[in-house]
C-alpha cells in the first residue's frame, strides 16, 4: 500500500531530514515511527501525505507515484486525500472552521456530498468520538484533548484507508490518552492502517504490531516487531530514544 524506495529529503537550507529510506507498509498494519527528536518522523509523515516530496527516491501509494507532477492533477489529489488522513501534532493549526460540526463536515462538503448525508455522517462521527455535546462550540475554545478528537473526526469523516498521526498523545491528560489509544486499536481492528510517530511508550502499549526506528542522522536503523524493539532497552538507550 505504502511503498517508499530509497528516498531522501533535504529542507531548503540543505539540512537532511531523511536519508535513503526504504519502507513498505501493507493494508491493515499498525506501525509506530520511533526515534530521537529531529530524526525525521514528522518529515516522513509529510512525505506519506504528499505534503512534501523526496529530494531523491520514490513514493508509491497503492501503486501510484505520489510526486510533484501527480499531485498537480486535481482528480488524483482528491482521490489520494480521501484515502489517507493526517492528524498534525498541534491540532490548533489544523482547525479553522467556526464550529466543531463545520470542522468535521468540511471534508464531505469539499467532496460535494448532499447536506442530509453530511448530517448523518457527522452525527455518527460525533457519537463515535463522544463529542456530541461540543458540536456547536468554536474549535479554538476547546481543550487539547477535545481539539485532538475534532482533528481525528475531520480525518475520519472521509473514511480513509490510512490514518497517519504525529505524536497524537502529546500534551493530553491520561483520560484523553486512553481514549485515543483505544480508538486507534478499534480503528486498526476495523481494517484501517495506522501510522503514528510516537515516544509515549507507556500509553501506546497495545496499538502497534510494528515499529520503524530512525537514528539521529535520519536513517532507518531497525524495522521489526514493536514489542521486541520496545523491550530492547539497551538498543533504545544506545540510540537516545529513552
Ligand atoms: P522529528 O519529527 O523526528 O522530530 P523532523 O522531521 O521534524 O523530526 O525533523 C527532521 C530534521 O529536519 C531536523 O533536523 C529538523 O531540524 C529539520 N527540519 C524540520 N522541519 C524543517 C523546516 N521546515 N525547515 C528546515 N529544517 C527542518
């Protein structure tokens, strides 16, 4: 499903963020991206979501190349964004509508769905995320945990195949962390592919089958079973992860 081949990424200041990355992720996997700050996890999520493109190498999503050229084609981009959702680390930068309802409805409105279908789908999502009581609130008045749920709702409304999240538990209280953790487990059980940058090892226990570990010099140093990697304390210590 996600096929990244020999990809490197350099920011404009020529600072490298990803070096010679090879990753293949199949439908239904749950993958944690792990590594010290600045190792390239967020940049990789941006690549996977077609927000930036490799300076070198290829990225294929469901067999189609995702690059500057293909992402200029309206039909391709629309179809691509329906299939993959991105939850930013800071939900505040992702929310821009006047109410929670509008925020969650936005994706379907953009796709041109009828109002009654939109209403039903938004109600389902509000219920699923247990945020029906805040549907008329302004997103910027919400708590961190509520904002995160709204950002997730805005992504889920399009029923994407893949959900990508950047440190989704950062700054949340324990109750919100548990809610998001259990929700990710349920979504993965229902068949969605989950790709998530994380360092919150205590709370994410049980979500991931696989972990991909990056070194501080932006290379993949390990790719394997999440449980094996997380239990290898010496490896994690030696690579500044714990
Ligand atoms: P992580 O998510 O693992 O903390 P990032 O992907 O944010 O890592 O960053 C990878 C590298 O790219 C770091 O060295 C960081 O300083 C650099 N970087 C990130 N964003 C930018 C940017 N917008 N411009 C220039 N360099 C950046």
